[in-house]
C-alpha cells in the first residue's frame, strides 16, 4: 500500500485529526483534554473549516492566480 493512500482523504478526516493534534500543538503539551472534549469542539471546527473554504479561500486563490497569470503573460 502506498503512503499517500494512508493520508486523510477529506475535510472531515482532517478536522478529526486536527481537532486533537492541533490542540496538542497549540497547548504545547500532549494531554487527554482534546480527546475528552472532542465532541464539543469538533462540530465547531468542521463548521469553521467549511465557512473558510466556501467564503474566504476562493477569493484569495482567485487573486493569487490572477496575479500569477499576469506575471506569466508578461514574460
């Protein structure tokens, strides 16, 4: 089995992992708190990720791609 097949495949899986791992990184300690509070924090995290992907990321990506195309057209 290839390595890339073991990676999370969608937003829900990323949110699952990052709810716990992100808390550990942010708090700079590994504890059971993120696992115990998982069902309270995960719905908020998944909603935030969908909102960011739906409303914030696309305009930024379009602006970056527009600038990249303008730079490439000049050369």
